[in-house]
C-alpha cells in the first residue's frame, strides 16, 4: 500500500469537478474508485461515492435529465 494520505474532502472535490466539467464520466469514476479500493484508500473512496451520489442527484430534477444519462 502506498504511504500517501488521500483526504475524503479532496477526493470529493476532485470527483465533482471532473464530473461537472465532463472531464470524466461516471464509468471513468468507477474505475478510479476500484483503484483506490485496491490501494485501501477507503477515506478517499468514501469521498468519491458521496460525490457520485450528489452528482446523480444534481443531474435529475423531476425525472428530467439535465446533462446525460445516469449509469
């Protein structure tokens, strides 16, 4: 395991920025999440999952999609 510390808030912000600016898709974020799980960076995983959930809430309003299809 790497000896770096990945803060939950930092991972949350990075994930939200990538999703909101369409730099990354939800599929991309899934692969990043699996990597951090493998490296046992569970606090970062928590931030990523929270960001994904918040992002999914933000792209659907009243059943209408604002940006693109949710996985």
